[in-house]
């Protein structure tokens, strides 16, 4: 794939937006008048974008005529997830297609096709005469879940209401899709545990945390 850096802002893609229509994700943008086609690149948001690794297999050429006929760039939604789309302006150089690299991020959008549901439950086994009880955390997630998304908080005397309301603990392993049953932990009889997002503002837009 041949690409060159573009310095003329009049050729830049901007005002990228999206909406969900039935079972399709529709991406729209401002299309510069002198740009006959674009290249669309799709990846996971956490993946670093590396121009050196780009090839034709990573890009889809999309013409102005297709855009007009379909009312944007359309993809069928296949499950819940977040994806980063980059729309690169394209032009011809002696009849050969060239991808233009603009010097900003106005051509990038992160699309959220729905919140991944995370269900959790806390199972307790009390000792009849002991001072402690065994607690086991169950996490069910629709998709693979990084360990840093969740934490558990322990509080004495009452259930914690927020992650700052007690002692916070990190999980040591990522969660696989489906039900994850964690090893039992021992706490005092009067201790309570609850699951929280490590960053509610960040992860609350992506995941839905539901007690079972």
C-alpha cells in the first residue's frame, strides 16, 4: 500500500459520526470534494495503529458513489463490542491509488455496538463456631474481560456502597467468556464483599455490571 502524508486540510476527513440502524452500524463523515475514494481501517481501540504494518488486506476501499447510495459506510453488527474506525482520504497518482495520511485524529471514531453484560455473585460459607467465613466470587461475562476492569471491595459491618468505601483488591487474572468461579477467600464473619468497576466513568460506557 502506497501512502503519503497530506498537509492540505481541505483534503482531510472530519466530522465522523455513527448510528445504529436495525442490525447495521452506519458511519458517516464529511467527504472533501476533491477526494474520489477513501480507505476504511477497522481495529480494536486498544490496538496500536502502525502504518508500517498496513497492507491491502487491512483496508477497504470505499467510493463516493457507494457512500451516497448507502447513506454512509455500513457494516452488519456481529455481537457486542467496541471498534476503532479510521477513514483515510484517497487519491490517484498516475492512475495508481494512494492513501493520504492526515496530521490529526479527526478521521477516527470509536464505535460501541452495545454494552457487554457482566453478572456477578458472592457465595458465602459460614463456620459454625469460627471467627471467619469462606467467600467465593462468581463472574459471568459475555466477552473476554481484562482483569483491570473490575475490583472487589471488603468492608466490615456492612456492604460497601462504592469502591472507596472499604479496602480495594485487584483481580490477578483476566476473565474468560462464560462463568468464572474464583478460588475461595477467607474473611471475618462480619466482613462484606462487593464487586465494582475500577473506573466507573470509563468502563460504565462499555460494560453493564449486574448482581445475580
